C-alpha cells in the first residue's frame, strides 16, 4: 500500500508538470583537436543532469535534440587521449557549440562528479573524489569492491573471494553509503560477512567520495559514499550494448554479462543479465573448502527523456549463493570434513555448494525523475528494496532468515542559478520493516524510519567555489519482544535520535595546473537495530553477539584538505584528514564464552562479542604521483594510510587497514591495426599492521605482491574486440591481509578461523565486445 501511494504521488506530479513542457530546442556542435583543428569522430558529449548523451560523427559533429528551452546545465566532453572538457551552458542562449580538446597523456581530473548535491567538475567540487571509468572497472576483479580497493583511501573487509565490504578512511559497515540507481543500498550491511549485493558489471563508472556526506544523505555517511552510475541513455535513434566474459584460474570463476540499451525518440530502455560461478579458492598452501559461490543478476530500465526532463524506472534482481566452512583439522593441520576425512580434489573443484552456505536475494525498484520547472528543476528519487538473507546450516531450511522491506524517497529542488549562486533545498525519508523467518534468531523483528531536511548553497567564481549547508535528521528504531520456550530472547526497545549537521567547503584553482580544496563539517550515525538488539549466534562470524539498546548516536567532526597538480608530464595529489568520532560503536570480546546447544543436541562454545561505545580519532593521508616521461609510458604510484585510536581506552581501534603503497609501470604502444594496447607490471605493498585490539585481534606482517597484465583491442570486420590477460599475486605469496576475516584469531582454539591465507596466484582471461547500431 505504501508503494502504491508513492507511485500515485509521482504519477500525479507527472500529469501536472508534463503539459507545461515549453518549446523544443536542439543543440548542435562540433568537437575538434585544439592543436591541429582536426575533427574528432566518436567523441562523447554528455549532459549528466538530464541523462542525455551524443557521439560525434565522422566530421566531429553532434546534435542533442528534445532539450528543455531553459536552464543551465553542465556538459562533459570526453575522448581518449584528450583532457575531458566541462562547461556550464545556458540552453536559452546557445544553439551551436564548438569544443576544442587538448591532447594529453595523463588521465585528466576534469571529470564531472554527480554524487554531490550540485554536479560539477572534480576541480570545482570540494569533496575529495576519485572516479573510475569503464576501462578501469573492466580490469579483472572478483567483485565490485575489489575493483575499487585500488583507490587511495579505500580498502575492503574480505571473506575469501566471494564477499567484500567497502572501507573508506578506516570506516565501514553502516558508515559508508552505497548509492545505486540514486537510492541508498539497504542490505543488512551491519554484518561482517554481508557484501553490497550489486552486479559488479552494472556500473558504467563509479564515484568514490571520501569524507563525511551526512549533509547529502543523512545518517550513515560518516566515512564516505560509493556512487554507482549506470550508462547514460544511448544517443537518439541508436541501440548499443556490450558482452563481457572472464575466466579466473584460482577458483575457476566464470563471469559473463550482456547488456543492451536503446533510445527511440526519447523512449529509453536498458536490460542486463549477468552470471558468475566459482569453486573453492586456492591459497599458497592449498584450497579452502566450500568457499565457492554463484551469482545471478538481472536488471533493466525503461523511461522517457523529454523536454520536461526525464523519468526512469529501474529494477534489479540479485541472487547469490556462497559456501562457508567452519574449519576442522586433523593432527597434521589439514582441513577435514565432518567425518574427519580429507577433502578430495574433485570436492575442492566442485561447483555444487555444500552446507553451511548463504542464500542472499535482493530486489529493487527505483523511480528516478528530474522535472524542469521554469529555470529550476525538481529531482525525485523513489525506491523500494526487498532484502532476504538466509543462512543455511545443514539443509535447505534456513537457520537464520532476515527478511527486510525498505521504502525511500528523496526530493531536491534546485532554484535557478543567480550571480554564481546555486541554492538547493531537500527532503528525504525512509522506512524499513524486518522480520525473522528462520529457526534461530540473532536480531529482533524491528521497524525503523527516518526523515531529514536540508538547505545548501554553492557559490562559483572564476577560480574559486564556496559551499555551505545545514541539515536536520530524525530517526526512530523499534525492536519487538520475543519469547522462546518461556524465556525472553529479545526485550522490547524503542528509541529516537535527532541531529543537526553542517558542512563548509572551498576550492581554489591557482593556475591551470594547481588546485586546492578543503572541507569542514559534522556528521552522525544512529545505532542500527543489530547493534541495539542482537542476542544470538551469528553463524557467518562464528560468534555470539549481544547488542545494547542504550547506545547513543555516533557524532563525527571532520576536516580535510587536498592539493592537486596536473602538468603535461606529471600529475600528483596529496590529501590529509582528521576525523573525531564521539560514541564510536563496535563489537568487542573480553574473554567471555557461551555454550549454545542446537536442536540436535550438539553444544558449541562461542566467544561473546558485545556492542559498546568509545570515543575515537582517525586521521591519515592519501597521495598519488603519476609520471609520463613519454606518451606511451605510464608510471603510477599511490599511497594511503589511516591511524585510528580508541581515545577512551588509549588503544588502537580494531580492524583498521594497514598502510598501502601501489606502484604500476604501464607501457602503451601504438601498434598497427590494434588500439588501446598495454602491458603493465605492478607491485602492491602493504605495511605491517601492529595497531590492533590485542584482546581479540592479531597483528599482520607486511607483504608485497607482484601483478602484471597485457591487453589490446582489434577489429573483426567492424566489430571491436578487446582481449586481456592479467595476473595477481604471481609469486604465490603467503600473506594475511589486515582486514581478512579469515586471518588467525587471538582466541586460540575457541576461534575457528585459524589462519587461512589470502588467495594465491590468480590468472584472469577477459574478453569485451562493445557494439552499437542504428
């Protein structure tokens, strides 16, 4: 019923707004080389806020039809081997455009960032952001977060190759927001072994926003935002698509994805299907049993791109099955099955998952709209998500089964720009209902809802920008009482939280090469229902978890600054940040254990982890240094480090990533009949991490991994074909990552995760076929 009310509201708005469309205009133009004045065929022209795109023809010409007659919009022009060009255009005052692009060997930072309240060039956005394009996302990786972990300041909490959780500047779980289809992803992300449940091939590009973003997105954005952007709609009159296929040797991963998208007179559509399947992954000492997985993803979009704006209906289905293994050993330290026998090679390479395992399903519907109202516009994003997480212990009947339904609405009204000022007002709300449907319980049935309202303004001068905003949020959590066998498992609780957060940002471009940005602000995160009400065995983490209904909200106070240089040969950046978090929430073990007897009469002894609070301080730095001594040599170096201290107890915070240094030397030759050819060699060095909570967490040693790859694009007739081969951990190095959930535990024989190394050597073969036709 709630969904029907939401969609009825949107339909009413459409009926009201569409008749006042105004006149139709078409913008034409040309893209050329700024040095030779030659036309650039195949260049991309995009208006991200209108979700429109066009490509230049053989003469470098383009046209964008069916545009609103009024309004100022950011246009982005891109072409391989040239600096991206961004410019704000006034549709009422221009009909012909000429863009002259500057050749460059260095990846430009002049890219559009849309995850902020006002879309703009990265150089004029105060938020510290990194954008990964399609070519970078197609580099072999086991999942989407694994691909993003190469960005300075970004790490991952991993459980083998199947599960990765994003970590930004040392913060994870509910402190990092993932945006997909303009909607916050809600998938019980409080769990250690809960991934983000999104098709890794779905995004055309990804924006990683580092630092607090509560002003934009309310609670949960203390660490940052991962904004997934699907492809812009195809140019009018075109159908285009892509086919992707990868195979990885370590765990036999096969990954395939097919996408089609089209545009016929403003009616736009897109469809994608993806499937992944893998057997158990191999470490340098052998396979880890029952660690395979399979994933099936379907997604699509239908919508309208008209002079009044756009309206797109997105839908997706995600299904993932992941095997788990509670380590058991024989006298020689080898893994054995429940009968005490060694696993066979055929069992390691079987694609049939044994128990225990997870069965995860996530369904989502999102309605994204941008209505042109005079010279302003109203953005409306509505979402419905259904998340089902089943943990199957010894059969098809789930031991744990979380079933959560989430509804969300986000409205932003953009007033017309005036004298460089861009004001924005917003209202958002969400509601979630979660129930337990399994034999066992970990968190109570609960209801949660929240509302937020904000005001924001950005002022732009020729070389500087300034932005400021203020936001108020209210959130309510209610956990429901539960009795089992006459005993109270969950006591009822109900609490409410409110917060005022603010942010200031500033950028200044000293010259074409030097750029500076800085931010200061506050953010907050309300406790989630798992932290407030847990009381049970969490099968995926092999521990007994107990929540605290009296937890207070986390409050964060952050400052950061970044200095960038972009020259003809060298590109470099340096950023520093400091984040003080009051009432930081985390689960810790203090020597307590509990016997739990299952329905079959078997008793296991579990370490007890209780949620508590402390004050924390996280500070660190991120840096990059890229050099092109000649156009075909690319030498990239990045560094990230986070120092996190529990200031209440004067000891380190647990599960903080180690410092990381990445070096990559890339050779990009120009070969006849081939394009986009490359050969690279990379070294990934992680420093030792001794700053751990010494009660329940072990330190890790430093390690260095050798990676390499080769790739090229050729044509079969007119069809481009891209082939690639890449290798990770080529020397089959034995190592434990600081954020691996399978590293050795401090709890000795009571902790079943006794030292499973990270994956060993992995060679991935890939093929990519983009295509399009009228």
